[in-house]
C-alpha cells in the first residue's frame, strides 16, 4: 500500500508579527523563525504545513490569510 503524504515538512512553533513603519503607514508582516523557515521551504517548492497558535481576532485572521496566500 502506497502512503500519501500531505506535507513534505511540518514547521511547529510561534508565529509573530514584524511591525514596519513606512512614513505614516504601519505595516504588519508575519515573521518569526518558524514562519521564516516555512516560507523559505514553500518558495523552494516543498509542501509545508505550519502548526502554530493564532489569536481569534482580526490580527490572527489577517496573519492566517497572509500565510495562506504565501503558500
């Protein structure tokens, strides 16, 4: 029986926000070691799962959307 794998790798850890101030605009970007690793692996074509804890508010939903959009 052939086993199907959903992910090549699963990254587990804390997702954080990187806060950038550009002139008068505040920008939030998902960051942290686990997020950086997951995004780098996804850019290399790997199927990456990310296990982390996100808040159930607009910041957590925004972070989830940004990460999902990045693959």
